[in-house]
C-alpha cells in the first residue's frame, strides 16, 4: 500500500506501519510499500505498541506517523553502534 | 551559543565511556537526564523517548521522522526542536534532536553527538574529566 492510500483509508489517525519495501535516496528513506499494523487515536498508544513489537523484532522497519502528513518525510541515519 | 567562559562540567567514566548530565527545558518544563553519552562518533544527538515524555515531548502530526539503520536492526525516531538543551552552562537554544526508543541493552538515556559539540565549540578534557566551552 502507498502512503496516499493509508491517508485515504484512515484519515486523522496515528498509524503504526511496517515498510515492506523501501529504498534510500539522498539521505532520505523512501517507503515504497506499506503494511498497516494498527491505527490509534493518540500517539502514546502508537509508540507504546511500536516499542513492544520492535523489542521482539528489531529488524522490522516500523514507523509511527499521523495521516495528516501529506508526504512521508523520513531522514536517514546510519548507525555503527557504541562499542563496550 | 556558548556558555560562560571557563565553566567546567564533570564527565563520569562508566565502562570506559564518557557520560554527562544533560539538562532540558521545554515548554516551561525542566528535566535532568543522567547517563547521557558524549559521542564524537555520532553526527546527531538522540534522547530516550520514555524519559522526555515526562516534560511533554511526544510525537506530533507534523514531526519529521527519522530512520536509524545499522548493526542490530532499525529504529524509528522523530525529530523535535527542544527549547533548550544544556550540559551545565554549555547550552543551545532551539536544538533539533532525534527522539527514539534507545533500547540498546545497556543503561543510557541519550547521546550528545557532534551537532551539539561543534555548535558549542566544546573541549573534552579526558585527563581532568570535564567538558567546557
């Protein structure tokens, strides 16, 4: 699903979704295919659920965003990690 | 935005890593975050979501999102402009910082990266264990 469709189906909601397909372009992450995990009325519930799922599956590319946003704008960071 | 000259703020070494105490002001609230890592290997700073929630920092519809990807998986962050962020008197107003889960398997509440250190012209003194600007 594209972000446009997500917005049409779930107006004025917080959405927890997985990027099934995505690519990187000029320091931005572009999500090409979205799978919705859940929708919420407030951001707290959305981030709480995100944490729960992310802790079990840290490699799944999950996001929380509000459908008020016309365009998904995602800045990309690369992380090599802290070494202890 | 540099603080008063010659003010020094202590660094604590834990597991061979340098930590400081960070002060945040946002929308009239204040929060002290202990155990914040100083990391010259990190371009951007990040703060732990579960703690900054306490002073009303939370996702808002218009926030720009971020994706941190690398060893160990991928992490979603959102980017917030904090009214003031400070190590003692070394402070920056309207500082843009990533807010994320930071579930890295050890006790850490934030990372101060090169964005803050360059902006404040900070000096890290590892002999005497302080940071100054």
